[in-house]
């Protein structure tokens, strides 16, 4: 069975401040994010990964930088980028923002997967571009153990795609920074081996 470790990137300063990032903001990890990345590395550094995949946004590859520095093959896939939130990217978590996001999430839960903010992407568009990374994972049998770092909303969409679930079930996949979903791939099917695991963060003290 192929094993795929899918993690969300570490915390950025915009995460901490509650500012919307999305595909259009290419932010760095903050001190907390770097500590989370280090904790993940210490927990999983002895896993014999064959390949690393990240999005095009630097917060993903910064999260797995120590694995990359160890000499593992690394490939960026733009399909793994976060959903583009359009006009809300860079905006603070105001009441108007919260209301707009609540309405958008409700649209998606009701099955309107093409709904999107001005200048942004719908979850259907993200779903379609994630088919390329899914194909990559499905067609490279020589890569038996893979580490993949991506983004919160895109991760939820990706898990629906891999598990053949409707997109209105994406809220069933909780996440926090550097959380792990370990997936198996065998006989053309993806399965969940570990769900929303954050054991590497147990006892992590942020200075």
C-alpha cells in the first residue's frame, strides 16, 4: 500500500491575526509555525519518504524545509495551492467578513459549489485543479511513501476528492496548522489511515 502523509502548513503571522490569506498571499511562517514544523520533523524524520510535494506558496515548503534539506526529491504542484478568496484576501476578521464567509460556506453546504467571492475561486474550481495532484499520486507507484504539504480549505476539498465524497461534506475534515491526514492508496482506492492527527504537537511550548 502506498502511504501519503498530507499536512497543512505551519502558522503564519496572518493566521495568528485572523487575516484571510488564500492563494494570492504568499506569507512566511512565523515563530509558532517554525516550531510546529520542527515538531513535525522530529516526529516523522525517520519515515522513509520517497518524494515531497508542496503547493507553489512558500508557507508549504517552509513547513517541510528540513525534509527538503535532507536531500529528498521535491516537486511543487500549483494544483495544491489554497483556494483564492478574491477580494477578502488580506482583510481582517471583521463582522462583515465573518458574515460573508458564513454565507459562502452555507452556499457550499447547500450544494452550490460554483459560488465564489469576486476575484476568487469556487470550491468546484479547486476540486478540478486538484485532480492533477490526485493523478500524480495515483500513477507513480515507485513513490511508495509521500509527504505532501498544502492548505486548510484546499486540503478539505482534496480529501473529498480522494475519498469520493460530495463537497458539502468537507466540514467533516477538521484541521489546524501542521495537522496530519495519513492516507493509503491501494487497488485504485484512497483510504484514511490517520485522521486529523496532531500528536507531534503534544507538549509543544511556544516561547
